[in-house]
């Protein structure tokens, strides 16, 4: 006989349509009330793809997609052709349009729900026979950063600068809070890292439970040195976080979780060569068993009297003719606010120019209107400073402007800007459907899917 657990009183669903409930079994369940029929439904709270928190996802009635209500994963509002949905009745994953990213095996557990008096009761075991996913790793949003500066970027976007400050803590406690902020962030064994941070508003203000993830403009190395976080945020009239940011004053605190890794780019041949040379020059510490003394081979008399080897200095002509491993050429396709992770990666990689290991980067940036273009001046400055390493192209789809391309990205544009024989890898970041569209065009012009990477903003 099925056992049930009390999820709360019916009145708790009067103000909001969903509630996160943890069953005694440990399963996390999103209990939803249908605003039209009053029916209660329950589904596993963890998205099959990346365990997004479905209890803060939008509840939608999409007749063409399912027979009843669906919940959209809040982590994928742009990916999967406009979002990854789960049918609240069947638990099946759905998308508004066909996409190769949808796995047909993604089915979440659903639970029976009944009411007894004014109590909402949820079954202890799934009703569709699908085992519930293990609870997602919770990100603690407990580190305050102070708003130091707000710069108007364009008609609907601002750059917000946050600073990790002492907040009158003792030196010992301040070190602890800094350590907490980075303790779950593992420094990658690669040269270049894309990262993002979860952010929440002031807990004392309305909508304090709202959390959003943002990709900083600053690289991880910049933040580690300056403790300053720069976020380019597009403001929406009906956005809950946008409302808090619009009312924020300099000096206010916002709350952040530990930095999270989005993606990384492996070392390329020339960097590997320099790293190897560094180890050969300075030596590597050999591992030895703990507790055992390090031993060294005794030097023989022959070795002691041997003349040190010296290398003949290279002539200018020999150095000039030395064959170096070719640096890679990366392409970037960005649309709208998808420029944020692209800019973070471009600005970091281009800084390697001084070390002689910067590859060539080409950007194609698509926007609807000229006023919508983000970071235009910053991109121009990079191109002017490093003309041999970076070039970019703008295209507009909603208006014609002298000097800029017009029209949606197509095969001709891809072939002209990213010729297959000159580009090693392409990164794509943009609004819903852009990854699928760009990947199709890239494949039509000679790229394989392994040659392309989607960057999530």
C-alpha cells in the first residue's frame, strides 16, 4: 500500500504555484498546483540534464507540446530551442522544436498527490516507476560582495562592479570568508577558464529567494588578484533580479555563491612546449613515500670532474629559421548577451600576446539593432591593440547601418569569415536556437560537431 507524506496545507499554494518538498526518503519533489483546475502534481525537482532546480522554473501550459502543464528548467532558458521542459504528468523531457541535444531517455519521476482535509499529501514512492535522481549539490549563497560602481552600457544593460570587502571582520574571519568563496572552485589544469557565479539579492528585501547565474567580464585571474567582479547585466522590465538591481545603491550588498567552472580550453602546442621547457629548466619535485627520507645517487668521481655542458648560442639567422609549432586559430559566433562568455575568453587569451603564445581569434557578432550591440567599444580597443591576433565582424538583422553586415548568419558568411582550412575550433554563444542553427551551418561548411563548442552564458 502506497504511503503518503504531508507536503503542507493547501493555503501554502495560494501565493505561489510550486513548492519544494523533501520526502523522508531524501527525494526532492516539486509540488505544483494547476491554477486553472486546482489539481496538484508532483515531479522530481532535479533536471535530468544538469540538475537544475525545477521549483524555481516557470510553469507553462503548452497545448502543442503536452496535454497538461510543463515546468521549464531555469538553467536552460535559451538552450534546447527555447528551453528544456518536463511534462508534470509523465515526467518526459520536451522541447518546442527538434534538437539533437534532447535525450529521449530523460524522464523524471512523478508522484501521486491527494488532499486530506486542508493537507496536501505526496506519495513516498514515484507513481511512474522512475527512480528519483539524487539531490543536486546545493550552492551556498552566503558570501556578500559590495556594489562599488554602476556604468550605463546601453539602453537596457549596465556593468556592475562588486568588491569582496572586509566588512569590519577580524583579519582571521576575513580570511575564512575569502577562503569559503573559492573553496569549491578547483583551479583547472588548463590555461584558460570560463567561469560564472550564482548571485542573489539582499535577503532583507522582496524576492530575496531569486538566484541568477552570471558570466563575469573579468577573468578568474583578474578576480583572484583584485577581488573585483564585473558583470554585464541586461535589465528586463519584468525581471525580479532586474528590479533589485534597478533599486540598488552604491554600497549595497549582493550575495554570491562560490565561482563555478563553465568550460576550459586546453593548452595548445606552443604553450605545452613552454611549460615543458620551464620544468626542464627549474626541475620537477619527484614524489616519494611519506615518512621516507629522500635519497640521492652518490656522485661518482667521473661525474664530479666532468666539465659542465654548454650550449652554443643560436645565431640570429638560426633563431629566425627555427620552426615553431603553429598557434591555433579560434572562431567565435555570438548573439546578443551571449557575448559575455565570449568576451571573457577573448580578453583573457589575448593577454598572452606579451608571452608570445596568443593565437588568432575571429569573432562574428550578431544583433538585431545597432543600439543592442554590447561591448562594441571594448572589442574595438582589443582589435586596435592586437591587430595581428584579433579581428571581429558585426552583422545586424533588424536594420542596415553603413560599415556593418546586414542579415542573418548564413553559409556564405560562415565560409567567408571562418574558412575551414584556417580555423581550428569555433565557439558559439547566443539566444535560444542559435547553437543549433550555427552548428548546422558550420557542419554544412566542413566542420564536425567535435570542432565546435557551445558556451552557455
